[in-house]
């Protein structure tokens, strides 16, 4: 039976993770993500799962990687400084094609920054924070309901694409209590077993006609796995000094995300058919934007909104298409203006792109967004 | 190829690339004999970090996570937790274990997780070209202490013991049989086991610290300066200066182990530990 609960976004992430099959969590306390660890500690053992509070966030992401190869669906949750400490582990997970989920309840930075105040300042760090070239998948929930739904999707995408997948929540989503409907049945992607037995499987070779790997063997199943952070060949043997093998691996682990099956496109919009001005955003900032668009419509302005539920890979085609139809795109963000650069790039000069940044740790108000729609917000900067 | 090498080496990873005279080959042999004697090749799970000795388990045909510098221990902890039947072994250098990963070592020891950490100590950062390590002797010359090391080295075994390790041993590459026995004992020990292996690095520590890159000279130095735990107990502090105390330094049986504790919570069906247990520990 469908269950309806009134819970905060952090709890919705935990319930989503467990519903998606998460049975290992390792984390370290940090505001505003601590409830994720606390609820995992309370709920996982009863589900046959393991909770570990590690000595730091570095150990947390490393334990998650170990658990994944140990055979478990694994997850961690953090914020700000903890997210920075985990970057090395993210790179290792990308290189070794280790499925895992990271919930980042964003707070303001840099450094200690603004504990317990929301931000969207990590939206580039999630894609570029670890050294080297790579691609990841990043969801951005804007409500407790989406925190649940998108965490489930994150686990599914991690299994399918064998990559760390991020749920880029923020303090507003994490701490707002609201209604969440938990459906009776969920589409859960289970870990796929390798299609070949030990001795025949190349654990790091893409499936025929695909950029993705075959099923994932666990340790102690006879596969004699070599999981190697150095760029490697199809067996896992180091190939960092081999130009062609290294380039092939790096290209594939990027392209498997960039040339996805279409399922990594996740946008929602309203009033787009006849819109002249559209507010594009992600995470909690879409909420005042939606309200502002309603008010604008009531005032006779042809406004619309577009919500990016997946930010990375970036939906270039959607923005390009939109830019061909509308006059102006406004991008409110709780940072100095980051995703607006992606929007501007994808719009390719076909629409005016306006950045509406807000710093200081507060969500935009609907009237601030409305003022930008009406062209009278002097904080908005035209690109 | 020797039959034991034929049986256990990961052929696709060969040839190995250790320098001539490196101690790592001795340790690989000890590891193969350990796995063979215990008959546990299907149960072993290896992790290692970055550094020369981190390649030791890579050359064994078994499951291995060759991870990041200093990070092998938390990865190993999770492998053990996800299946306590695994025999999890970590191979880490002194830089891995005492430097960048020191925090992970002490916390794994504190948790008494049933894994075996083998720390290969060559007293220097070898792979990167001979820089000072947290184990480099006081006043020794290295690439980053060209005028002499102003710092003091860690005694890794004392660190592990103080942090809660329930099995601690030290051997050198001049004691391959004893090292093999210690590995077997450590694997069979229920709880966190730590073995320090002093291992010659003729290329870096030989040349930089000991003024002699002859592996045989380094090997003989291990033989000549090693004293057993029993004999060391009868020696004065002054007599022990410059000596390497080898043998089993510490063992405690029966202390609660991490996986047992975690799985007890699980089998309580989410009820948690009883009030009496909690009160007793407070």
C-alpha cells in the first residue's frame, strides 16, 4: 500500500536509499547532513544493513567503495568540507567503475562557510572536484518527495552506469518537512551478475555494442578481480603508460555518461508552449521560481519554468531547443552563477540568458524572481 | 617457474618491476606460502594503497583492490564487514600506514576489526625517489632532508598496540620463515592484527640513509641487529639502541571484534543492544 508521510528531505533520502536496496552506509557527522547518518544508523541494522561512522569523510567514501566490491549497494551522505575530503575517493570510484551514491546536502562555502545555511555552490565541484577528466551523474531534488524519488533513481543509475551518482540536495530540501508519498512498488535496478563465468570475464571490458560494463562481480566469487585506480586494461592490469589503452578507457568512462541511453535526461516544465521568458533552475531554487511564474501568468506575462532534475550530464539539447523558442532565460541559483554558464553555452546566443545569483545563505523569494521576469531586478546580470 | 609461483601469481600482471635486491619479493613469497599453508586462496581479499609494496597483492591471483595512497584500511574494513568470512589482508608501506593513512590505521585498530595489516617498512618514500618518511631515522639524510632529518620516527608497532591492535608482530625480510608463521598467526587471530616487516630498499634507503646500496649488506644488517622479544626483555635500554626487536610483541585474545558487534545489532532485528549491556559499558 502507498504510504504517506510528513518527513524532512534528509529522511526522504534515507528512505529512498533503503527502498532502492542500500545496505551499507558509512559517514561522518556534518551539518546539515547529520540526519542522513543518524537515520541510517537507526534503520539499517533492522533491514540487515551495516552502518559505520568512520573516522572522517575520506574513510567514509573508501568504505563505501569497499562495500560496493564486497557486494553491497552502498551510500554516504555529507556536506561542504566533507564533500571536499571525499573528492579523491570519487575519482577512484570513477576510474574503477564502482557504483555508489553520495548525498550532498549543500551548505554555503568556501571552507567552513555557512553551516546550516543552504547553497548550490557545489554544483561544479560535483563534476570537476576530483583531479583528472571524468563524468558523473548528479540529481538535484527540490522537495522531500524528489529527495525520495531521485535517491531511488540515483541508486538505479549507479548500478546501470557503474559510476558514483550524486544527490545534490541542499539545506532547504534537507530540513523542510513536507508530504512524501512512498509508492507500494518501486522500480529498483538490482546489481547485475556477470554474464560470463570466472576465467572468461574481462571485468573492465564494455559489453558488445555498448560503452557500459557487463555485470559486476563481487569479491570472493572466483573472479580474481584486480580493481586498479591507475588507468588499466580490460582485466584491470595497469596501463597508465600505454597511450592507446589509457585513452580508450578515459574516453569510454566519459562517453558512457555523455552518450547515455536517454534515461539521464530528467527535466520538468510548465507553461513552455507559449512562454516568452522561462526560469530555468534546479534544486530548491525552482520553488520560488514556480511561484513567481504563477504570479507572472496571473499578471498576463507569458512566463514558464523548467526544472533540471538531473544537472549532470547537462541537458544541452533541451536548453538549445528552449532557446530557439523563447526570448529570455532566467537562471536563479544560490551561488555566484554557475549553471547559468552551461545554459548560456547551450543557448548558443539564441535567447538572452540572465543570471540571478543569490548569496548569503537564503533562498530567493518569489518576488525577487518575479522582478527578474519583469526585467526590474537589478541584481540580475545579463550574460 | 617455481610451483608455488605457478599456482598463485597473477600471470597477466607479470613481469613484476621491483628493483634488484628489493625486499618485496621475499614478502610475496611469504604471502604465497601463507595462503598455501592455510588453503585460503578463495577466501582472501586484498587491499593496498600506493607505494612499491602496495603492488605485492596485485601480483597474487586473488581479489585485490589497489586503492589510493593511505586508504587501503577503510576499504578493507568494509570488505570484512560485508562478508565476515573473508580473510582480509592489507599491504601498506610505512608512508601509507604511518603518514597519509595513519588516522585510518589507529581507528581500525581501535575497532578491532578482524583484518591483517602488513606494513612494509623501508624507512623512506621509495617509489617517489627517496624522500623522508615518518619512519626515517633521526638525522638521516634523504632527498627532502639533505641536511639531516630533524624529526623522530614512529615506532609503528607501539602505535598499533596503543591504538588497540590485538595482535602485533615485527619481523624483517631476513626472517622469511618467521614472517610466514606470523602472517598465518595474524590471519587466524580474531581481531585487528598488525605486522611490521622491515624490508631493504637498496635503491633509496640503502643509498640515501645507510650509505650502501648493496642489498646483501642491508640484509646482513637486519640479521646482525635483530634481537628476539625474549632476549630484548633481558637487555637494558642502552643495549637496545640500534637494535630491531623481532617477534610477537603483543596479543590479546577474546576482545570483542567489530563484525561480531555489527552483526549482533543486525540480528537483534533493529532492537539494538539490551539496556543491561549498555549500562554495563557506561
